[in-house]
């Protein structure tokens, strides 16, 4: 317990490096992934290089499948540890494609994390600069007869697009049996100017919200058995609205995973997954508990990870050759 309090104190000290970010935001734009406990780097760039190897995460979420133009999200993150001038770093890349209604969002960023070891514990501070590109398909918008007879300038009837600089920051702490992290996505609150073309003077503005995340989880072995319990939780807010979700997995023999989760006033989740030699394949089904359940049977999510272990042994710089005389 004493060591855990020391670990928490170190984490809080690191948080002061970036926690003084001004509040005030609009609507949350990040996808609410049920597999947040596996794909932590989606929300927190400080997770990059967490494992000693090349780690590839691929997530796909189809929300409210019975809805037309329902949200669909696909994302890929890949990262690895790296040493530079004696410093431990994590480097990675994140790419995301999303369709919500008539909006199409593409986000790409590079992740860099600085790491400090404390025995078997690691503290990381990370940043993710990138771009946020958006397209609004106004030509597909459905208007009523009255709106067509009396045009409203607020209704976009053309396809418009724009791109803006975007960035995420985060702090992450990992120990053998637990982890925790805090992050801020879209830290600059970018404003995307949507235009018909680059030369166009007229534009529509889309405000991207700054969102704050707090995540944590652990791994609890059950004595004298092949079972482990893996609880996790995440809280998110844009300073105007908030949401929270929890998940608990039961892993057997480090191979089979089953579990359940709950997202506040939104959905209950059922998980199933399998750990292969170097990969994890997981599926999640969300059943809505809000009134939207009258119009949809739920959401589906598939998550795949692949890991390539790296040789961490130091190479012998003073090589010796044995010469055999003939």
C-alpha cells in the first residue's frame, strides 16, 4: 500500500506538467470505444512504447447498426519503444477514419512519449501532433418542400471540406499489476473552416471540442488458479458534458477472455476475446439502455492487436574474432 501511495504521488507530480489547460468545449468528437482498456493509445499518446516490441492495434466500431448514417469508426495505432541518447522513448502513429451522419472525419497523428523507469514501474509523458480533416456531404442533405421554397443559409447544400492542426497530450503510469493515465485530446480546440474549395471566401466553421480523460485498470491473479480478473474504468468530460464506463474481464489460462461493461446511461457491454501467441482478437456487443433502444438492437465492435517482440539485450560493442591459423 505504501509503494502504491508513492506511485500515485509521482503520477500527480507529472500531471502538473500539463493539467493547467483552460476549460471550455463543445461536443465530444472522439469515439466511445468499448475496448478502451486494450486500445489505450487511442485516447492517450503517452501509452506509446508501453510494451517491449512493435505493437499494432486495429479497432472497428459500428454504432446503432439499424440507423441510416449511423456512426462508424475505424482506427489503427502502431507504436514501439526507442532509445535516443540514453533516453527511453516511445514512438507511434495513429490514423482514424470516421463517418457520422453526413460528416466524414479523418485524423492522423504521430505519437512521442518520454519514459522514466522506477524499478518495474514506468512513468510516461506523451504528445501527439497531427491533423484533423473533415468533409460534410451537403449534397446528400434531405430538405423539406418548405425549406426548398424558402432557403435557409444555415443549411449546407454543398459538399465542403477543411483541415486543421490537432494535438493530444497525456501522462501514463504502469506497474506490474495496475495502470493509470490522464490525457487531453484536441488540446488546441481546433476550428475547421469548411469550404467548397481552397479559393472560396465563404466558409462554415466546425468547432472541435477539447476532451479530458482519466483511465485506470489492473490485473488481479486469483490464487491457486489459472484465472485473472482485469477491471478497468474511464471517465471523460468536455467541461460541459461527461460520461463514464467500466469493464471487468475474466481471463483463463492467459488465453480466453470473457467479461462485461457498462457505459453510463448509454449501454451495457458483453466482451469475448482470445489471446493467441502474438495477437489478441476481441469482440464487444453494446446493448443500449437509453430510449434509443426502441430504434436499434445495439452496436458492434471488433478489436485486433498484433505484437512483435524486440530483443532488448545490449549488443556487444567489443566484438572479438577468433583467427584460426591453417
